C-alpha cells in the first residue's frame, strides 16, 4: 500500500516537453487562456526555451477571470469549487473536475505517506473545511491511506484537547501556529500525547519554531506546501530527513525565476516559485507566479526518494519590508532570533514613524529569565547581517498572543 502511494502516476507523459504540451492543449480549450498565451496550438512550443517565453499567469489574472473565465472543462464536468481566503484581495474561485478531486486525493495520500503515515494511524485534521481546500483535502488523503481521520476542523482549543485525550491521535495536521498553541496547552496540562508526526503548513515557520513545537509535542514535524490554485496543500512535503520539500514532478513543473526580470534561475538560487500543472483539468495553471520564494535543491535527498526537492519557503515576495532603504524579510529576522541564546521562537515586527523617520521595533519572547543581553545580541546581529538596527523589547515566555490559524509577524503603522 505504502509503496504504491509513493509511485509516480502511470498516466505521466514520457517526456517533460510532452507533459507541458499536454497541459497547454488543455489550457487552450479556454478562450481566456488562448488570448493570454497568444498561441493556437501546443505544437508551437517545440522546446523548453519556447515554454519559458510564455507569459506568466498571476493571481490578478485568476481574479479577473474568476470563477469560470479560464475554466478548461465543460460546466457539467465541474463537481466542486474551492476558494482562496481572500487575504490579499477578492477571493478566487477554483473549479475542480472529478479527475482533479482524484488527483488531489492521490497527491495528498502520497505526501502523508512520505511523512510516515500508515493505515494504523489516527490523524487529527484541524484545518478549516468548507470553501477552504485544506480540511477536506487532508481528510481525503488520510482516508486513502486507510488511516483514521478525526476531522475536528478549527474548533476551540478545549475541544481539540478533549479529542486529543479521547482519541489519542498519532498525527496532528494543521498550521504551525495551531501546533504551538496545542503544544503549550499540553505542557500546561501535563499530558503526554502519543503523537509521532505533525504535518504543518499554510504559513511560513522557521527552524526556531520547529524546535519549540517538536519539543512540546514530542513529535517530528513535516513542512507541507501548496495553495488552493494548485488543488490545495500537499504538492510538496518534507521527508523525515527535513532537508527540503519533495515535490511531485509527474504532476507539476516547477521553475524558479528572478522576481524582477522574470528570468529562470539555475538550481540552488533563490527566487520566486513558478508552477505549471501537468494533469489539472478544471483550471490548469501555466507558469503561475506563486509569490513564494524558494530554490530548487540540487542533488538527491539522503532518503533516496525519486522526487526532486525545493527549499523551505523563505517568505513571500510581497512580505518584503523596506526600512530606511534596506529590504528585509521576516524569515531572515526569524533565523537570527533562532540562533540567539535566551530568545524564544515568537516575535513581531512593528514599524512606526517618529519625527518623520521610520522606526523598527522587534518584540520577542524570552526563552528563560535573565538580563537584556539577548536583546543587545539580536540588535547587533541585525545590524551586522541585515544592515538594520532595531529597538528590541524582551517579553516574558508566551508574552505575545497566540493565533490558531496563521501568526501575523509584521505590524506596519508607518505614515504613508
Ligand atoms: Zn527525502
């Protein structure tokens, strides 16, 4: 069972070019896509260089054509829609055929199998159900493996704890924020859960937070990646080696581009991840700009998996803060916090205007009692490596609020 779920699908075309042409053929069924791509036939794309000249698809394109302007299936073939959360504008509705629902289930089962889930496991599925794609997608993957889904969804923490005690799940599925909150609650109540894995996604979380969560839960964590536009989460996941996320190259074509010039970057270089789906039917993606920053990792993984890897997501291109002419990513600040003794994993970045000047404050939780040495150390590191000198305020452990879904790191109150 396990081996079969990890196999590349038999339907894959023999070559990358053929697979890309297959997806282009599908896309060209839509008038909207034909106008966008400005080609009449997939045969016009005779090599990877031709493919790289095709225009990028953006979230704005999807929004403009939502719900069915780029749909490449007959309306009767659409069996379900999901929607993006709308955190960065109007929600985008994504149509799914029965084939898409099946592919989503297969890839999710493959992801969870790579994270070690078997038919003997019980998985608490805490992401939202309904319009959001995660809850139902994870549940379908858990069931396909033959494991037991406990579909709590995002209910209150007391209820989550009741199910944790009663059902003894071996896997937790949710956001890193949810896992942190659950872990701290477990520690406070003195419970010893029998979790062996936590599959966490939907937000960017660094190695510092990983260490705290793994310690609190007593379980290995697996970073999982995906978005509504690409079926949902599960298109890439870490294996137990935690050295990047394996992605399914029989179902997707990944490129990394320079976000400014649009040029394709070589393996190992960080840029914006661009995704083309190879078998998606309802709304195939051709060169979709995800805004997520990552690199394609060279070489094989120690686990021996035939699936290639991307790095963990280093942030979103639209997360970038410009402070006194310096470009900063919250993930870079998070990494410095993780390597500073005496600091916890939780922090927030506050930007204000004082006397006509930008000010940068970092509020960060301590991991233990002590003086203000860690604050001075963090300020020094930020000045040295990021060329930005912040004011650092230390807060007691758990001094910042906790979120169940995604944690907001940046509060920009500057006068525009
Ligand atoms: Zn691996």
